C-alpha cells in the first residue's frame, strides 16, 4: 500500500496554501489584521460555547471535557508544526485562535458571577 498521495490539483493547492499565506502576511498590517480576525472568530466560538452550555445546563462537564480536548489538540498541533518547519504564521494562527476561545470562555464565566 502506497503512502504517497496522488498529485491532484487539490493536493497541490493545499500544499501551496500555507506558503502563500506566509508570503501574503509578510506585510505587518496584513498579518495583524489576519490575527485579529482569527482572535475574534475564536472569541465568538468561545462565548458561543459558554452560552450554549449555560442555556442547556444538561451536560456542562461533558462540554467542558470536549472543549479541553479540543484546546489540547490545538496545542499538540502547534508542537507538530514547530517540528515540521512550517511557516511561523500557521503557529501564530493556532495560538491566537486558542487564546480567543479561552478569552471567550472566561468572559462568559465572568458574566455568571
């Protein structure tokens, strides 16, 4: 069984996507705007998770467990991309997204106090 992927158009496009993103974000304003958009998307998801678990109030520990597993998965992806010598912008995107989710969860938690 061969482990090499076929060289399709989609496969070639996905290989070049990270490099194109790194080249596009060489400009600091573009990089910061991308990271702010990613942060706000993570904040939206984090606050939505908090609201959904708060409204349903059925499976709070299970929702917290899956959120924790997702965040730990993002941390493991960060270390994987650090070892694979991918561009640093991808690592920053994962970090900012994770920070946005945690910040959204904390803001939802502070609303309940």
